[in-house]
C-alpha cells in the first residue's frame, strides 16, 4: 500500500473569520467549506482535540492555487500557545512560491506578520520563515530548479537514493 500525496495541514486560529480573510488577502486561498461541530460530534473526539466540556469547534478548508489545503480550526476556548521547534511534533508548513525575496518584501510591507529571518539560500533554493497573526509558523520557499527534481523526477530520485547513498535507512 502507498499514500497518494500529502493532503492537507491543520492549524488552530483565534478568529476564524479573520483567518479566512488573512489567508485570502495574502495567498488568495478561497474557503471551500465550513463546519460547526456540535456537542454530539465532539463527544467522541475530546481526547483528539484536547477538549473540556462545553467547547465548540468551527473548522474550514482553504485551498492553495495549485491544490494544497490548509484546514483551520477555531475553538471557543484555546490553550496557551506553546510552540517550540526543538520539541518533537510538527514545526511548520511551507508554501512553494516564485521569488521568495518579493514575498518577503510583500509580507514585511503588510505589517501583520512576524518575520523570523530574511530570505536565505540553501542548495539552490531561497526561503524564509514567518508567523501568521495566530503564531502559526510558515515557510515560503522558491525551489527553483529543485522544483523539477522534486515534483517531476521525485519518484526516480527517491528510488536512486534509496538504493544508493541512503540505503542504510532502508535495512
């Protein structure tokens, strides 16, 4: 059995409506659906969502221009923000974009994001990190030629690396 692709990433926001507007204004990601989870639906998911009694949840799906999806959650009561990169778990999500430098300038001009570093260059790609208004860590990356290697030749390159230099990982 094999997976087909990465489907979506889920984030928690403080204000659903503001988040939908922000992701539209910045990335042109339209809202595809909205759900309000009632008490009966949440009853079996208290452990999953770390819920106390009486908490409500609103969720929606935003679609990126080439198909990636961000699922946003708004809880009627949230826990304090606690995100540390050096702690096991998800650290960030990344948007593949053209010209990371222009994106950096665009986000800097907005004034409503925390820019964590200026664009960097690694292995032919340009990238930088920032936080959305709710503190979610996002990376913008311009893969340049690496896009072709990952998206078009990725399966072949993965096979070659699995049988060659990285074979120790697959024993």
